[in-house]
C-alpha cells in the first residue's frame, strides 16, 4: 500500500458473504460457485462450494478503506477443473452511505436503531430494502443483491465497519517498517501480522536486555561479596 493511502485510511470494511440463493446452473445439474469481491486494486474471494446452487459461505472478507467513493464489485463464478470458470452473474454496491453512517457518533443510541434505509432502484443492485443499523455496539448493514448478466440468482451480504483507534500511529509504524510497494495494496491482515511480529520482537529484545542487566547486577553483587570475604 502506498504511503499516501496509509495516511488517509478511514478504517476496515468487513464483508460477510452469507449465502447465494437460486444461483444459475453451469454444470450438468448444479454448479460449484465461489464469490469474488473487488474494490479498487484489492481483490478477495471465498472458498468454492461444490454442487450447490444455494451455497452458504458465512465467510468474512476484509478491505482497507481510504476512498469510500469506490464501489465494491461482486462476481460469482462456477469453478471448472479443465476449462475457464463460468460466469454466474455480477453486481456492485456503493459503500459511501455505510461508511458515512459508520463514522457518526453513537453514544447513547439504543441497540437496534436504524440509521438509514436504502431502497432498491435502477441505479443499484438491491433486491429489497437494506437498513444500516446500530447493533450490539457495531454498525452493520444486511443486503441482498440481485445478480446481473445472468438468468437468475441473488447473494446475501452483511457489512460491518471496524474503526482503527490510533490508526495513524499504527500505519506510520508499518510504513516505516515495510518497504514501499509501488502502490500495490497489501492485505490488512498481513499488515497487522507484520506489526504484531515487530512488537513481539521488540518485547523479546527488551526481555533479553532485562535479563542481561540482571545478570550483570548479580555478577557485581557476587564479586562484591567475594571481595568482602577476602
């Protein structure tokens, strides 16, 4: 991730791919579907579920968000072993309303409060009304997307926003610790894993220095006792 992106990171968007409903048949009687999500240069995908046109993934895919105007594009494919994977439809959705809602102050708001309602129209792929809700201390949005460019099929998702408290310091440390990657987006999990390893190394080194100091003090004390005995 480029350093300019690190400085403007808004937070993390966790997209739970819940299930597919009445997906298209691409094999003899069924399909082997998986979902691909893209936002800008970031690309994530679910596992393949074999022979099921009503698959349930319940799989979380997490994006780092620095530009909420970028839509998320969803594609469903049928996995094939010896040929190119077959297209099973696509959709996209705008995350800006969700990000704007997620960054509002929520102190004192009752659990289950509906922050905003989004209605299906010709400009989006919503199959039904979608609500952004304050639930269990988090901002979440359940949505059902009707797939385009295919004879049938819908995909159910849930969005969840993750704030990064102290994120400027974290991303600054990562930007210093890691080489620049020419604008290529790095998976947030990899970034946090790198930070965790760095912090673990720092703690380990500190403990080693403490042990070394204690050893020196013990040696000096022993040496002093030996002098006194002489």
